[in-house]
């Protein structure tokens, strides 16, 4: 991942595509601390750091975390 890509912000739709969970499952995981916290970039705009999502996907791939439970 390039430096620019590491600093990219991903909206919820893209995060859900990458992680493969439902919106309600994602928000429950964020609330429990299982998934990365969001970054508010506007009054009604929330995003996640691409680097945080990449780290999450690495943990899931290595068996350190189940995306669905």
C-alpha cells in the first residue's frame, strides 16, 4: 500500500464490501471495539482509515479475528 493509499479514507459502502459483513454487524463491531473506530469528516459523513481496514483484513486473514463473530 502506497503512502497516499495508507492515508485514504473509505466510506461505509466500500468498507462493507471489503470486510463482507452487514451494516448492522459492522456498527456492532465498532461499538464493541472489534472493528476500527470511524473518523468524522463532516456533519453527516463518516469514514475509516484505509490503513485501519487493511490491518483488520490482515488480522481476519491470519485467523486472529472472525469478521462475523
